[in-house]
């Protein structure tokens, strides 16, 4: 019996992959029932408290119960979420992220992108670090309990303790020129209702760790999506503040106390965005429509005055198209706009000098 | 009598402002008729051969014939053109360009932009050179013969001999977010039918001087507007070639023999575009929707191996809006795309090294 006791009330369970193999020939009917009842309780508890989706697998000669530690991601802030009868991403405890293939061509196109990107020798090594590691595809029990193909990726937040995360969809246009009229109309409406058209990007979601007692500041997704330019500026400031929700509670603005360690410096988010920008000014391989930038940092570390371990990743490639020798001016324009917002915050907080997005090292 | 004889067959007439004042009391009816007939002939000839729009003004006591040397621009390649009963820009011989105010709010908005830009102390001096000098507005006889308000600007080609000119509308989107639904729909259709959406810019027109015998290569506007990405690449190559129309005549491609002196070098078009780009990465004052970049150079000089006197100007500001603290990501994205096209041509013609739009000086 390799199943570790389940800690209650913890925010995260660290378990090794556990299994129980039961030989019915060596067990009485009563014992088997007892085992199944035990795992049923665990399964309910996991599902209720931690979002785990354990699987029960019955074989002919054995009853094999696998609790493989698949769970919904702790730090997802945007995109499709797993729910009752709804497919959504899962993670395991070995640092992998399982993204269900979307049913229409988006799923196959995202796989096609990862396959192409993985094997493309024209991608510089220093650019690969901005993309999740791709481990292929796998047909597996999804969050709905039935078999479904998944893209297996690196779980970007697995090695982080209390990460703050923000998802920003880049580009003033989220549709490719060759998309269908119906899809273009749908996207155009969303782009115009959000800040995509006006700012060249929109915040899709964010989650900011405050402290163990207060937990996370995580504004409602619908609110985030409907924000205007001033709200976007505020959310980008909230993201690097020790009091991200202070504006609504006290009337005071966010303190931006972490701006320097998260946005600034030679390894900060701004420096990484500028590295990406240089590549986008030249690369004509892909056009990244409706793709997001994920900002992450370890708030616990940053609040203690250590490094923030800030990182930028690109995610969501269901609408990537061939660049055909033209740069991705739509992504690049939005990226430059975001860079200006971040530069402005750094300038305001006196952790930055210069103009035109040059980082003070 | 101050009217200079009209040279025939010349490509450009250099006249001082001429007028003839005729006092009917001192002239016989026969002489007056003769004079009017004479000026009628000149007027027809000017109109037919040179595009001049001389005006005949009859007063009560005098017959005053003014040939004020207003004419349609020689080197206009895009935009509204003066025609029979159609308002269009005029130039005079002192280097001024008279642009009729458009009848709807576009006219007043273009004036508002020039007034704002002229007085804005946040515009760096090295950026002002990219804009035509603004001399105010003037109500004057337009190309239709009736009074109309005009914006008086610097005539950008007046000091050039046989200039080659290209007009490129920048931005994948030519409409501002706050425009009317009808206007957005109209622009979106044009943007998608042209290369605006796919490349982030579209060529609106061009004219390339070949030699005195052959005159100019000036492809049809409708053809230019409907081009695809490959045609755009070809037109950008044609612009700096001594054989711009060779592809259709001989099957050979354009030689790009002037790429180095026009696009390259420390004062070339690429260097100027990069200077503009740096400003656009930072400026949040204006958003330049449906604005064009005008490329100009003196082909005669360049063919003789001298400097090309290449110049980039921004024109057409009827749809400029307030930047509201956000960079013009739409213009910047298109500008970066155009920079990549130009850099590629320079790289192909071995007059350029490096990546990311850095100019080899």
C-alpha cells in the first residue's frame, strides 16, 4: 500500500504517484468492498478539497486502483477550466501539464505548431526558453472522466511557491486574415469590447499572492476582461504590489513595491520582453494570433527581498499561422505597447531611467 | 505684359507669378477680344499639357487676367486628384502645396492635427523634419474654380528634379476604435482586400523616374492597391531599380541598383525609418490612422552615382486621434514590417549586414 496519508487543509499536496494492486483471489469479497469504499472516500475528498481527478481502473483479474495525482492547475488564471463535465487542463506531480485538444481544428493546429516549433532549427536557443517544453500528445482520461487526446507540456508553475501569475493576450487583432467570416466577426467584437483594439493587448486574468493569511488577490475574470486602459495600468501595478487589492479597500493605490525586482533589472520581465521584441522584429516564421504572454514570479521570495524569479512565457498556440516571410506586426505592435506600460511603471517608481524601453542594468 | 513664353515639350515649367492687367478704357474691343483669345489659348494649352489651372477674373471696370501658376502636382501618386469639377491639391511655384479641406469632419480634423502638432513642444526637433511644414489655411479658388478652404503646406517635391515617389499607407488597421460602424466596415473591407491586414501597410501609389526618353514608371493605382505580398516586395525593389518596368517587358527582375544609395547608408530611407521607429516606441501623443509615409529621392542624381537625396515624410492626417498615453502600436507594427521588407532588399543586394534592422554605416 503506497498511498500516503492525505493532509487536510494544506494548500498543496506533495505525493508520489501511488497505486494499489489487489488480487481478488487472495482477498475476500468483504475486503475488496472495504478497499473500494476507502478509495471512493479518498476520491471524493480529493475532488472536493484539492481538485484531484483520481481514476479507478477495473481489470478482469485484478482491481487496479490508480490515484495518479492528476489535478486541476492551482494557478490557472485564464482559458478553459476543468469543471463538472467540462474538459480543462490537468497537471500531475512530476511537472507536466495536460491540455485537452480542442475539438475543432484548433486542437490539431496547436499540436501542429508544437511539432513544427520543436523541430525548427531556425528558432534561436535563447528564444526557446520563452516556450513551454513540449512532450507530445497522449490519449488519457480527461477531467470529464472519459478518454481524450491531450497535449503534454511543461507545467510552468510547478516549481514555484506561491507564484503570482498574469495572462496577457497579445495583439490588437486576435484573428488571422484567412479565418472564416463568422470567426472574424466574433473575435472583432471581443477585441473591440476589450482593450485589444485600443492597447494592442488585453489582460485575460491574474492572481497575486499577498501572504499566507490573506491568500491571493484574484479579480473576477469578467471584470478583468472588460477593463479599460486605466484599469489595465492599475492591474499591471497591482501585480507588483504588496497591497494589490488596496485600492478598493482603503482608497490607496497599489505600492508597486516589487516593481524593481519583478519588472526591472537584467533578468526582470521588461528585459525578457525586450529580448522577445528583438526576435519579433526579425522572425517571419510564425504569426501568433490570440497567443498569450504569461508573467510569473515568486511573490514569497520577492517580499523577503530576494530575487523574484520572474519569468515570461508564451502560451496558447491554437491560432498560430505561417508567417510567409512577413514579421508578426500584430503581435509586435501589442508587445511594444505592453513594454511601454511596464517601462512607465518602472519610471514612476524610480527604478528605471532612460527612454525607449532601455533597461537600466 | 509679364507672361513668359511657354516652353513646349518641357517636363516642368519654371515661371514666376505672372499677371496681365488690361484697362478696357485704353483698349479697343478688338484688342480686348484678342487678349482674351490669347489667354484662352494659353489656358487650354496649360491645362492640356501641364495641368495648370489659370484663373480668369472679370471685374467691373477692368478685365484682369491672372495666371497665378497654380497647377496640379506633377508627382502626386495617391490621394484625391484634381479633375474636371473635382477638388484636388494644387501647388504653386514658390514651393507651397494647397490641399483642399475635405468636406466632412476629416478636413477640420486634419487642420486640428497640424495646429496641434505645430504648437506641441513635446515633439522633438529631429522628428519635425518628417512632417511637411504647415503654413495655415487659406480660402482660395480651388481646382474646381470656386472658393474653397485649403490647408497650405510645404510642397515636398518642389526642389527635386525627376523625383521618384512612393506613397505607403501604414497600419494594419486604417480606422480608429472610436470611428462610426459604417466607416469601420468600409475601412475593414479595404484593409482586408489590400495588404494592410496581412503586411501592416499597403502601397497606395508610386512613380519611378527612368530617364528623359522613357519618362516615368507609374503602375496603375488600382493595380497597386490590389497587390499581394509578393507584388509589394517587387514594387519596393522596382522603386530602387534602373529598370523598374523590366519584369513585364523582358522577364528579368528589377536590378535594385539604387538600393544602396536610396534605402541604405546613414542618411538613407532605412536609417530614417529606424529614427521614426524609435520615436513611435515611445510617443503616446498621437495615433496616426490611415496616415502615409512618402518616400522620395532624386533619381537623376542617384543614377549618376551621386547621393540620392532620399527622404521620408509623413502625410495625410485626417484620421489622427489622441494617443491618450498609449503608443501607436498599429502604426509601429506596420512600420516595423516595412522596415523588415527594406532590410531584406538591402541584405539581398549585399549592401547591408546584420539583423534586426540595424543599418550598416
